């Protein structure tokens, strides 16, 4: 997750001009009056409408990260007592040694109470955060020691979360080696009724080695899309990607002088996916983890080609509003809807999640647009999001091929350590990628959930 401190007004003028070009609006204010007004992803997802139905109340989301600052104005009263596994640094799980965990918690459960009610909201502001602070693995003596430290702490954290009431487990972290220890911990959490979401990683424009726990059987791997609704250049791709969510120009609560930050990456996208699960579970508290995930998969805005999934956006972009409105049949309570758990134990393949009968409203079905014409997959991908004019002004600021069949090259590559986030946080800001799309070898349109001519968007 790349990040910079924000005052809440830096992006508005440029984004407003872009919005006017895109939707033909007149002039708009150049100064934002709140952090919320710059949270494009909440406008696109129609959060205000969703919150009339669910805010995530009653759901605990574990944030396995660098700690969570419980004194942040947008998180006061949202953070529970958790577990501290980093004992070489001052403080405990309610102290954030890098700022990353606080940002994730803010994206999930921020209340907007900062700055006299002009703060940043999380997608599930009624949810509670269970913070679990894991060690700084980069401080290990060598690669092997770093890997071992991560697997031990992450596994302990996952089990703790499952044992302490976390229905959703958010891990916006990753390394390029897996382990049986981590696999066993994930299976334990699933058996206890939890869902585990993890970031796919931010080297999609580089090595793109599979990261874990996103690549661990039973974990929902999450990729990132940008404001243009395409896979971001940095978001990793492969069979480990199950779902995608906004992960570009994300405004949220964090540490530092202003209390607000802008960041981008699959870390952020994972927090949005976790919050989406919390919203759905809050409305349907009797559903099992399998049923919540099945509904998320079946209401996701699918790939451009009409395929059920691809390696760039997985089964598509999370759409909690659609899941809340017309979820369809959640299906079997005891059947995990992704094929990787069964694939890990059996050679019998299955490339599709279990089916459900679904929405009665055709305009609420996942989009299945035709691929973009020509060879330029970045052309014509702005989608009509179906948001009212006022919301558009705010927004303008803005399964699976089996994991057992991972690329041989990735398996054979040296285990380069890529613990997320590998960027300075929060004192330095790396600029957002200037271009978005798949690697050069990707087929046209494969990186976008909605290519081709404008039609119903993912959040309509």
C-alpha cells in the first residue's frame, strides 16, 4: 500500500475537471469540504444507500497487520482489545508501528467523526476491529528467518482471530513462500466459521510472484481496480485472484498530522472486500462463511469476456449493494464455494464456484460485457455507474484455475521477500501508476471487468 498524508482537498480540482469532461457537468467546487467527499469508491459503490440496510453492525473484522491506533478520531470506539505478537517494539496492538494497520481499519470501519464529522468513512462503519499486531518480518536476519517469522505470526494471528469472534479476517500482507503451517491455520479458521481475505500483492508490473496467504487454499485473494474500473498496473494477477475491489486513490483515516491519507494497492482492495463481507453478514447473521462468500462471488461484476473468471479480476468486482438487495439463494451452508480447498486434497478439477439461483432483477446481475474491440484494452472502459449527478461529482474526485497448478516459474523462482507494504509509510508518497492494464502478454480486455462499449457498471 503506497500512501501519502492528505488534507482532504488536493485531488478535487483535477478530478472535478475530469468529471465535467466525462459527464458534461458544469463547474464544481475546487475545494472539498470533507474527507468523505474525496472517497470516490464509496460514491461508486453507493455506500449511503447501502448503509440504510447494513453498516456491518454486529460483525468483528480482524486486522492482522502493524497494529491499529485506537485513538484515531475516526476509529475511536471501533477498536477492540486484541493480540500483540510484536514484542520487540514499544506499545501493543493498539499502537501502530508503521501506520498500515490503522489505514486498513479506517477503510473498513472508519466512522467519519474526525474533524467535527468531516472525517473519512469505512465501507462498514458499524463493524468492530480486532487488531492483531504481527512482527516486523523485515527485521529478521535473513530471508529464511523472515519467512519463518511471518508464517509463525500470521498462523497464530489467524487462529486467534477465529477463536475470538472475528467472522472476517483481513490480511493485507504477503510473502512469496507458502507453508503447511499457514494452510492449517486457514483451514482452522474456515472450520470455525470465519472468512479470510488477503491481498494479491503489488508487483503485477514486475516479478508477479504468487504471494501468501493470498495463494493459500481457502483464502480469498483480492486484486485491485482503479477509478477507471480496470485492474491497476501494480495489482498482481494469476489463479490466486478470486475477487477485486477498489484500490486506487483511496482516502482513509490514518496516523500523522492530518489524520487522513491517500494510498493505493491491493492492501486497500482487501480491506474493501473484507468490509463488503461484513455488510452482508450483518444483514444475514445466520448465514455461514460459505454462504456469505458464495453470494459475494455470484453478485460480483464479472470479467469483460463473459468468462466466469479470469486471472486479472478473478470472479469480478465486489458489489455488496447488489448482494444486499438481491442476494439470491446463498446455497449450501457447509460447502466452500471456491475450488481450491478440494483441489488441495483431490486431483479432481473444478473451475467454477458452486452455483446458486439468484437475482430476480436482470439489472442486478453481474455484468457480462463483450471484450473491448481492437487491441487496446484501455479504450472506452469508463462505465456509467448509475449514480445521481451529485454523487457523480463526488465520485469524480476520484473460480479459479487451481492454486495447485501455479506457474512452474513462480514455484521455481527464489523466494524473494515482498512483505507488504514494501514502500515507505507514511512519510513518502509514491505517485500512482500513470497507466493501467494487463502485462503485455495479456489478451485485449482481459484486465477490465467491463470492457467494450459503455453499459451498466459494476455498482449499478
